[in-house]
C-alpha cells in the first residue's frame, strides 16, 4: 500500500517536493477514529514514546523518593535541545542518586540549540552526555535503577533489568508484541521496537484516559503527560515544534516528536491518541502533519484551530529572511 501525499512543499507557487505518510487516531476503547494510509505497517517510534518509557520511573516509586516534580518528569520524557536549563536539570537528577554525567550511556553530542552550542564553544567548554537530547530520559533510567536496587552499568542494553521494565511497559500500553525480530537500537543506544503505527495511537489514548490501566498506572500516566504539558520547554527547547504546539493550548495538547518523521500525541479532553509517520523521515513534513491533524480534531475551538492551522503552514525563507515558499497539508489531512 502506497501512502498518500500529506504535505506539499512550495517554492513560489510551484510544488517543489512532497511528503507521504500515514496517520492513526484511536480512542482508548480501541476504536479507530481517523486513519490515513497504512497504519498496520510496523514503525520504530524512536523518541515519540518517551512518556511511556518513563512509566517505571514513577511506578517504581523512584520519582517520589527523589522528590521529582513536573520539571524532572518532563525532562525524563524529553528530546531536549541541550540548553543550559536542560543540562543542569539532568545533572541535578543524577546528583539525587549520587551519580554524575559519567554514568550516562547515551553518548555525547553538541547541543541541538545553535545559541547553546555557540555559547559553550565560546566559553572553551566541550559537550558532555548531559547535552545529549536524551539525557533526561537516561537520568530517569538511572534513578529507577538506583531506587530499585538494580546495578546500573550497561543499563542501555537489551536484557538489562531496566530495559526489560521499559519494554514491558511499552508493550503493555500499546498492546503490541515487542519481540526480538522487530528490535533495533535507538540513537541513544537503548532498544527500540517496530510495531504497527496504530498501536501507538491506541497507547496514547490509554495514557490520556487511563482506560484499561490499573489505578497506579493510570495515575502515573496522567502525572507524566500533565508534567510534559506543564513544562513544554523542558521536553523540547527554544523554537521547537513541540513547544509551539503545546503552548498553543496549555494543558490540552500533548505532543512528542521522534526521529525519522514520527509523532505521537494525546488529547485528554477528547480521549484520543495520535500517531503518524512521514515516510521519508523528514521532520518538517511530520511537523506539518501533526499540526494539521490537531487543527482538524480541535476544529470546534475556532481560535485554537486557527493557531494550529497557521503552524501547519510554515514559511520557507531565503538566507536574507525573505519568504520564498511554504509547506502546506494536502486535502487528505482536512
């Protein structure tokens, strides 16, 4: 099945490029609300499921034991830009359990935020694992290990007790088997599993409503999504699409990007979960897709729908800042 074109890229009035993709919207009872393209095709969710991967941090009692609030929980679900506030908070989380950046096994890269990279370089500094966009998630993993009495060395590897906890949580929430034949390694070195796109939509509908969960998991899921919506800067960063989308409707929209054009989202007030993938892996295409889907689902709120529609039509600028084109969703997303 060939997925339809969902986003067009215009230079002037001419379509220069196009992005195909698939979209799945489910309610927590397992009912498909809106599906476009092949939603049964397995996809790697990458970082889009970090809020589910953070469930053991809360359910184990680690978050409460170390006094973590919205800020720490949001960072544990983050793909952050490596700005000072992100790196400092990740370090503070590790300090709570007597660890430092050397315990992180996520790898090192320069901050994704340009200004943060320039400032770090000008100061004569060098990037550390704290600047890795996944350092908050990994800090949460380490805190879970320490609180649970699990040796943390090698915590990123398949077969480690921590990764078994994470896999079991995502498998239970999505209802899709996470098996070795569909396992890959994510950019931050932990296992990632390819399952049908629709399973992630169902999973986030459950995260948003708690339906089908035991009481403790329902409370943990609500706590994590609420933390992300309360602290959107910490799960993203300056100028990021996730930040703009959640700021458009504070406390009403949860979104989380993943590498290779994946997005997951939840609308608690509607009890819906959303998952999509831009086939060619382009983040710009996925960002337009999620904004357009949200605008459609929230169309009864006309001012909000207008904000989201604007975000679904970003401008393309020249090097001198002149608008030379734009992206737009196709009719398939209306």
